[in-house]
């Protein structure tokens, strides 16, 4: 996969998450390119975005509201976590099924990128 395709796919995933900007910033594009340069698998990036979205969505209901995500950098700690401890097979798909009602664009984007 070319760098341009990888960056586009990462940014498509990022934009498909509820409460993220419709237009990625230049810093988001640079980070996506850096992830490519470091050979971070697209599956890990997708899993990190899904996992972080699920954590935000299914947190304690009485907890204070979180601010919207404004940068792809928000997901870096989860990417690092999954590089160290990859999710078990099928876990991302499980989270996607759980998130489908609240994040249908994210799930559709991930399904589209698999094909």
C-alpha cells in the first residue's frame, strides 16, 4: 500500500468517528504519514480508533462529559497500547457491532476498508 493510500485510509477512519472534525488538520495528515513511516499496521490504527471510541462511549454515565476529539494525536496512546498488547482475534469486530448504533460511519468505513 502506498503512503498516500495509507494516509487517506487513516484520515477516513478518523473522520468517520462521531465528534471528530470533518476536515483533518495538517498535523493529522503529518501524523498519519508518520504512522506509515513507522510501519504501523492499518489494522492496529483501526482497532485503536474503535477501542478509544468504545471507551469514550461506554464510560460511566455519571462521569463528566468529555470534550470532542480534535486531533488524531488523541489516539496515539491507544495505538501504542495495542502495539504492545494486540487485541484478541475478533475483538475489533465485537466492538464494531456494539458501536454500530452510535457510530455507523466508523463501522461502515472499517467494513469498506477490509474489502
